C-alpha cells in the first residue's frame, strides 16, 4: 500500500498537467500601461501571459473558446487560446460572413458562413492568427495562440490577474496588435500570496 501511494505521488509529480488547481497555486496581478499611462479600452485588447515553469506541460482544459460574429463585428476582437485548443466560430448575425484566417504555422482557412452556422478549428502551434471577413472588410480579429495556459486579458481599467499558476519562475510577456509581443521580464510566482508586476508597452 505504501508503495502504491509512493508511485501515485511520483506519477503526479512528473505529470504536472494532471495536477488540480489548489490553494498552493500562485497568481500575478498588475496594470497594463502604454508609455507609463493607462489607456482605457485599449488595454482590454491586450493579452498578458506567463511562459516557462510548468506552462509547457499543461494541457488545454475548460470550455471551448468562442469567436463570434455579432453586428458585423468579431466578439471578442482578441481571443487568446492555448496551443492545442479547439476554437468555435459562430455567426450570430442574420447575414452571410466569410471567415478568412491567415495562419503560417497553423492551417489557414476560408469558410463562407451562413446565418447561425457554427464550426470548429484546432490551433496546434503558437502564433498570432489574423482573422478577417472577405465580405465586410472592417471586420478584424486576432486569435492569439500561446504555448501556455497561464494568460489573461485585462479589464477596461487595465488591471489584470493571472490565477491558478503553479509556483515557479516564469517569463512575463504581453501582446497588443499595435506593439506586437513584448517581454516584460522574469517573475517568481509563490504559493498563496499574489505577485505584482505592471506591463508597460513603452
Ligand atoms: Cu462578414
């Protein structure tokens, strides 16, 4: 029996993907700034994420992320997902859209989508995939495919919190469509108390 427990413990230790979120998990909080200033609204289209640590071993879980088309607009404009995730693309409008995804490392696609149609695609590799509509040129979205499950989008006030992060050392990065990807620096995530670090697109 003792041996069995030991085997189970070793198994869990070497399979971080199987570990459950626990009170021991840490978090990182901060503000997104542009040249040192808050920019309401703009920061809501930023993706903040942690790479390294146990991130590479974690697998996508939870509900399927959705990119919707509503009132001739993509909702959300920026959709972060972990590599390996399936993404559902919905048309909530009463009109035809044509979803055109421009990928380099993932499969590009070009799908005519009638009213209320849904379809799914899987994004296996980290990259920024731009999505547009061939019928409505003003429609624009980004699927931000990340290696890590530890990501978030800030609120309109620019504040963000990445929760459920296993303690360890990570690289904090962020992306915005105008600035591209920036590396903020190394952060140490500890169990229990939240870490703090601001993200500044200088
Ligand atoms: Cu359209």
